[in-house]
C-alpha cells in the first residue's frame, strides 16, 4: 500500500464515498455490492475498486480484463441508484508499483455482454438449473 500516499489519494479527486454499499435491481433481480471509492474530479464521477492481487501471477491488463464485469456492474449500479453518470471505473492494484491505476474503457458492446450474461444467470436460477447447466452457459 506504499503507492497509495496522501498525494495519490488527493490526485484521484474529491471523495464522495468510501465503501459505498448498494442494492440495486436488474431484470427484477437484486444485486448487492460495495464500491471501494467514489470521487468527483473535474465535474465527473470516477469509481475505484482496490485490489491486492499479485501482478506477477497475471499482468495488470489481465487483472483488468478479469474484473471488467465487476466494474461494469458497479457503474450500472451507481448510475441506476444515483441518476448520475459515471465517467470512469478503475482498478487500483496496490501491488503494481509502476502503474497502479488501470481504467476500463467503456464499450457499449462489452457492457451489453455483461448484462446478457446476467440475464442468462437469472434464467438458470429461475429454472433451478444444475451445476452442468451453469458450466455450459459459461462457455456460450
């Protein structure tokens, strides 16, 4: 956490919330989560998710790709619950000493893919699918 100094904290923007817990709905299903840090900078809202993942196991870009659905869901939840647009969502990798902040480039088609996957999970849950059906759905 040495790379998360007071100077870095201030550079992120004006704090709006830390550990912002939410319950929101999508397609009639509740989603629960907690956004680590929400700031306002230059009139825009920015979300940060803090991670202590080892950047030697996966590269920072691989970690960003891995957490991409979570960042899209955080943005969705914040916008839905506050009616305020999110300008960016980023991972802050404490163990990446050179470049700890990795920002998601919002792409409509990626967001739609995440929401589509949620719809598939909802359908599986509603029909009380077994483990194999979930595995098969993951590969689609």
